[in-house]
């Protein structure tokens, strides 16, 4: 039995015919202004398609661009398959079965989310290379020499897909697990009573009911995949993202780089619409609250198999990389450890804190504006403003660079013609541009958390405060913000961690001599100085562990599912 899901709190009703337009207009204008500003980088990239193609574009289109597109599609397909298998499989096992270590693994399976993909790539390249400990031990045990055996190359497209899958599967795991926990045992038991084996009942009953959540998790995974630069660059996999960097820096052709970024935009928008389509007609089981699923106790080989299946992703995606980094940091570590390293950490913490604060404030503004004035036009504007998470960091950075360069050039021409003064670059290569990119990129996560929190506040509280003469701002300050402290803290925390891990936008937009933990790790690892890069890499992992654990526990309780929901989810 199923019914169409209608469990969200309805929009805030109007507080009188003449009141809503008067109060809603200001918030609507503010929301539209935020949306317009945040859309400028994307619109700049799209506008580049109208520019005359450069001399390099024809050459790129006939040589490397098809390869960029094909490799991007292959990488997306491989990552989608692997993350779906790992995420759904482990979610199903931890929800429906009892085995040794289940209580710990239920939250530990999220830990790889704290580890950036490029750090995992650096670690496993060092471990699995010809001179690494794994192949060296293999040769020592077998007596083999060069040419006597075959070892799969780590630096390859399948290798990049494996590295990304090890750190991205938690997106699928979290949403699938939350859905499986809410499913009633009635439908599954009915299938079993009709003679279906557990595997068949899972495929025919449980999996279709969880399809929207799985699709949402996969959408997040694929958005992160097309945004990745660190892994594909280190593994020499030619994707659209690496093409942007090579065209900009190697060829010195910003127009062609922006046009390649437009292709990334097309991929991202396609993912958004695919995710929205997957959620149409979603169903929920009304018996879920009355008949919760009862885990089956596994024993023997079944218990050992479940333990191994759930433990391997944690070991490979978090424990092994963290242990290797810790060993390298203790044995060698960053030679600049001290004042210089503290500067790197301070830069990372500062921009992350500023971006998190701005994104949280803007998210609250947008969510409250939609609550006050829930028109279709307002909702569409807000969805456009929060499109950033679906857009690759490199694409947003290209848009900001193009836009800031044009503004700087225009301003310089005005001052030069009027006053004979050359101001130089004011916006290009500034910390402000970097923070702008972070906010545009990660506002979605903050908005989803704030919006979810507001939905849990019953509209009657607004009506009561308004009936006592409080205006919208007073209602927000006195009623909503105290009730939203947890949601807003979660929003700021999610953005903070995302900014700490972000690499492509930071590489493109950081000011001269402005080093962060992410760029420090990338620069040293790219020079094959992994031991020196381990200190910065370990710092990023440590800073992401505690928030990730808290997020896992929160989602397990169903408190912040919407905070991880993909952008532009159809209401």
C-alpha cells in the first residue's frame, strides 16, 4: 500500500490580504538581488558561448574536446555504479541486519566523507606504485622481477573512479539508510510470505521504494565527480575540468576555457533535471510508523560477510589514508611546520569561516523570504540562487575571473581617461573573489538546512507573533532564529568543511602567495612530496572528522535529511 508523499509543512498562509504584499515585497526583492548576484558567474560563462571562437577552439574541438567529454562520461558512469553498490549495500545491511560491529559501522561508514578525494589518490598512488610497499612486498614474497607480473595501473581512469567512489559513497549511504529506516516491514514481509527470497524481495520491494533517495544521493555524487580536479589531474585523466585548467594556463586562452566550462554547466544542469525527474511520483509507506523494520540477526559466514562488506569501505576510504598520513607526518612532515604552516591553516580557517557565515546569513534570508512570500516566481528565483552546488567549482571560478577582469578593465579605463591614474587589479585575484566563489558554490547546503529548519516551525507561531504587532524582522529575530540555532549551526558547519576541502576554485582564484591547506597539499603532492604534504592533508582530514560524525548521527535520527538533499529538489 502506498500513497503520494505529502508530509511537508505547508507554506505560511497570508496574514491578511493587504499585509502579505507589503511585507513580502521587501524580502522578495532581497532574495532576487541575492539570486542575481550569485548567478552572475554562471551567466558570464554561458555568455562566453556568444563570443567568436578563438584560434584554439577549432583545434580543441577536433582533437581533445571529444576526449574530455567521453572521459567525463566514463568517469561518471563508473563512479555512479560503484557508489550505488557500496552505498545501497551497506545501508541495507546496517538497517536490516544485526552483526558484530554494526553499531560502530553505522556511523563510521560516513567517515570517508571527511577525506578529500585528491588526498586518497595521493596516498594510494604512493602505496600501490612500483616502488611502493605493496608491490615491493609482493616481489619480496614471490621473487618476481620487473616484467614477471602484471599490476593494474593506479593512475588511470578506473583508478580515478575507485578513488572518488571511496570518498563519495556516503552521500548514497546516508540517504538510502534514512529511507530504509522509515520503510515498514509490512511490504517486505508480505513479499517474503508470497515466496520471494530475501534478495528478490529487496530488489522488487525495498529498492523501488528507496529509488528517489538513491537518485538524490547519486546526483550529489555525480555533481562532485564532474567538479573534481585534484584526482583527475594527479592521475592524468583528461576530463572537462582538467581541460579548463590546461586551456587557461597552458594556452592562455580564457575564452576557450570559459566555453569548455559551459559544457560542464550543461552536464550539471542535466544532472539537476534528471534528479528532479526521478523524484516525481515518489511514494511513501503509511505503515512505516506502525511497523518498523526489525533487523535480522546474522551468524557464521553471513555475519562475517556483512562485517567485511561494511568494514572495507571505512578501512579503504578513511582508516588507511589517515594512518598513512599520520605516519608520514610523524616521520617527515611539512618542513615549513611552524609559523608558515600556521599561516596556511589560518588562511584556510579564515576564508572558510567567512564563507560559512555569509552563506548561512544569505540562506536564512532566502528561506525566510520564501516562507513569507511563497510565490512561484520567488521559488524559482531561489532555486536559481541555490544552483551553485550543482555547478563545478572550476566553472564558477572561470565566471568570476572573467567578470572581475572585465570590471577591473572598465574601472581602470575610467580612471585612466579621467584622472590619468592606473589602479591595477582590484577584484581579480582578491580574497573577496575567492569568498564569493565559495558562497556561490556552497550556498545550497546552507539553504537546505535553513529551509528544513523553518519547515519544522509551525506557521501558527508566525501568526501569533504578527497578531501581537511584530513585523517580519521582529518575528525572525525573536521567534525563528532562537528555534533555528541547531539548523543554522549545521548549515555553517557543512559549508565550513566543504570550503576546507575545495581545490579547483581555490587554485584559480587565490591571491598571489595566498596558500591554504588544500593548495599546500596539492602543490607538494603534485611534486611527489607526499611525506611533506601529509601534515596539511592530515589537518584537513582532522578538521572534517568531528562534523562528519555529528552529521552522520543527526541524519541517522532523521533530523537533517534535507540538509543533504540535492539542489533544486521539486517541492
